């Protein structure tokens, strides 16, 4: 089957725009012209009983594998890779999504809506309104004879044209939005700007970079890059993040952040589910531009590609370069198909071979990659899927199996741990605390703990106790300002002094770092669990923490798991513990014997952040010469930008002052 009048899409044309222009050229000019056109030329060629989404989509088109295959003889018809990468916003979204969500969106585009994929028709659209740049329209009409919708004008949080530096306009009608119709032109209205023009254009430029040169990472890697850049810029990595919110508001991001920005940023940095708006604001603010961000991503991805190639070598042949979408050839049947690389690693297979499997078999194959792998679907007498069984606990949940896979919706019993695991998290040595009872209700893990010193028991949430490991019975009465100061001295020696004394666990204290003079404010329990100077404390990688442990105990430890800042570590003797990286560093560096590492053979020195080192360098130069010159540092390129970011932070926070071109001096701390 051929489309009578067909032409190539423009290089950056939105898929919906191309379909509108095809509909117009082929005589479909009435109400919902694009839908009528696709209904005739796209839906009609699909296999019988395939579900084709009837909703009006401005961003994606389903069953692309079949559609592109049927029209591949038409040279002007774009390839699947072209449609996905240039005519949809998909790849620009990928760094903002976990791998499984990337797979879901890819499957929505590639697969026929039949069998297990039929339920995926209902989905949230990524594009809610059509937008144009008046100057781009004039250029298109002058150079190509008609205007079209540009894909990059429809990326998330884009409200300005980076090419012409002006706000975009939105289309006010909801059907047959062919741009050369007078009704469409007359219905254009300005897009409401939510930030100053310069900020809006910076966001738009960043997102256009994500579209033009997409990076193959997921949201978890983006989170790591954000944390690294925050550390480089001198912002604390825990709520309320120092001056981050105020600096972002000064830069024009206030309305975009909305109410309770600290909480939104905290969720954004520590969760799979976050506000896309906040995530994009952080990226745009923390990185100089998209090229800066793209450079940072180059250290990630090699291991991911290696795992993929290892996973497919016996079943599939890679027929395209490795990227966000790959073309595979099945070694069993010879069928070639496009897929997201991670789809193979979570149970998807060759679409042709999967036709031989039942719906139950297909879903069970994917459920093997959820949680502990002990899930399977339950069907009724007619073979209809009714729910998902977790074989570990026997519970049946009324949930769509693919939703469970893509959203990682594990059974709540997956949060239940053995009593041995709980004891290791509370007190591996049992020298102070002993687990009496452990109960689990959904994701709230309550424990009853016996405190040997006072002989009483108390009930508390496990995670809450891990963050603040003290007896709730005797601690409030026994803890005093003197005891708190003594405890700080045991943990840090003479490195810190308490300048705002302990009153209660609910009131903050202040510690002064004698090395740099920085005063850090926080709750008592934070300092007892590893929090230190906001200036000098660096963000340590998993490898650096593991190396520190190994050197401290003279053995080989293995980091078995890392969830956000909490690490599960197995010691050489086979015992495990689960602590935050800050607490582990504290126990390696404290000058007194460590309860966590009684076998410690070496007291490790404290790491100092690069920002802290720079400040100490400026202090030393000020003492000797009365000033410090930026020219004394020889870094170039990105490294020099990082140094300037450090200096900017030090000036803004009152550590140094600018006294001339590239000349600074330290400010004496009171």
C-alpha cells in the first residue's frame, strides 16, 4: 500500500505536524484531518484485532515497527529511528526517566497494540498544546513554501525560541491545526512565561541541546550528576541545601519551583518520582549549558553497553550502533526488530518469537525481572489475567502485570527483612541494642528494641532509628550539653568546637570547624551520625568509601548494595552492616575506638573537599602576601570554570572578598 502524495518531513519537524501536512496534501481537510488520515493509511495496514489508540496524540504514534516496515519501499517515508529521534520528544525525555519508564515509552511506540500491549494505549501525553515561533514561521514560509511545527518547540518546559530569542505562541484551536490555515494563524496567542526571559531562554537552550545531541542515561545517573555539580558549586547535599533555593530564586526560577522548594528538590534528588519542572530547573541552573552537562555524562555508559552486549550475545545480533534504540536480529528466527536496549534486560524478546507464546507466558517472563523474581500472573478459567501472585508470601494483587514491571511495584512483603538483617542494621555486635520484635505494615518497618544499659525497651521505625540510633527511654533524661560536647570530642578530637550548645534533640546546635572557621548548623543527631563542616566535607564515591574502610581495617570489604546514601557492606569475616556513607567515614576517621570497626588498625585522615582546599590556599596566600591571584591556578577549560564556581561561592558566603581583577583575599572568621 502506498500513500498517494508523500514527502519527506523536515529535519526537525514534529511527527504530528508531518501527518497534518500529509493529510492536507491527500485531501483530508475537515475536522480531525490528521486522525482521519492516520485511521485510513496507518490503522488500516495493521494486523487484524490490533488496538490503535483512538485518543488525539500530539507527540507519538503507536505500532511504528509495523507502519515503517509496510512503507519502507517509499523512499520519502522516514525510518523508525528518524521518527523517534527527530520527530518526537522521546530522547529529550530519557535523562528525566528511569530505565523502566524509558522502556515503557519505547514499547508504546514500537509494538502493535495487541495482547499484553493492548493495555498500554491509555497513557499521559507529553505534549499538551501546539506551539510556534512567529519568526520561524516566516522563515519556513520563505524557504520551504509553508510553515510547520518544530519538535524542539514542544520539549518540556520550553516556552521560548532559542534561535530568535523570543517567546513562543500557542495554537488556540484543537482540531486540524495545519499551520497554513487562516483559522489557525488567527487563533495564535502568547505562551505565558513563568520566569524572566533570560531564564526561559536558558531552559529552552538546555532542552534543545538534549534534543539535538541526546545522551544515553537515565534519571538515576542524572541525579548523580546533579549531586556532583552541587558539591562542586558548594551547596550542601542535604535539605535545606544551603543557599541553593535563594540562588535559584535570584536567577529567576522562583515561580517554577513553587511552594516548599526545598522539599521538591529533596524528592527530586532522592526519588525515582519527581517533578519534571524542578528537575529541569536544577539542570539548567547548576550547569553552564547543555554542553557542560553532556561532558559530565561521558564517564557513564560504558558499563551499561558492556552489560547489554553480554546479555544478548547468544540470542540476538546487534545490527545498529548502540544507543537509545537498537536494531536486533533474532538468532533463532532471523527477524529484525527495534527495541530499547534495557527492554532485553527486563524480559522483552523478539516480537516474532513471542507470537508463539501465550499472554500468561509473556507476562511471567517479564515478571521474573521484578523484585526477587518470584512473581507470576493468575488467570481465570477462560485464561484471562486476574492479578499477580507473589510466590514468596502467597499474596495476590489486583494489578496490571506490565504496570507492576514498568513501575517497579513490588509486593510490600519485599520490604520485610529477616531478624538477622534487622539486628545487623540496629547493632551488629549486640553490645548495646537487641531486637525484640519486628513488624511490617506496608512500607513502615516498626521494631521493638531492648537497650542493655538502661534495661528498657522502646518501639520505633527502623529507618528512623538508623538515622538517630539512641535509646528513646533514657536518652532524653541522660543527655546534657556536657555529654554532647564530650561525644563530639570522641568523634572528632579537637577539630570542632560547639558554639551553640545542646538543648534538646529538636533544637539545632552549631559547630565551628577550627581548620577553616566555618560554622555549621544542624540537629544534634546529624553530627553524631557523621555530618561535618559544610565547606570542607566532600561528596565521596562508593569506591572511595570502600577503599577507606579497607585501609582502616587492613582487609577487603565489599559494598553489596547502595540505596541513595545508605551502603550495605560485607566485612572480611562475613558480617554485614548497613550505614550511611557519612557514618562510615566518621567511624574510620574518629580518633577514639570505633564500635563499628573494632578491628580497625589505622585512623584514617579526613578528606577535604576541593572547595575547602581552595579556601585554605587563599588563606595561606593572604597570610603570606596579603592576597591570592586566580592566575596562580593553571587549570583550563571546564576545570577552570569549576574553580571560578568555587570562588563565586566563597565570595557570596563571606569567606573571601574580591579586591581586584582576578585578585582575592580571605576574610577573617570571628
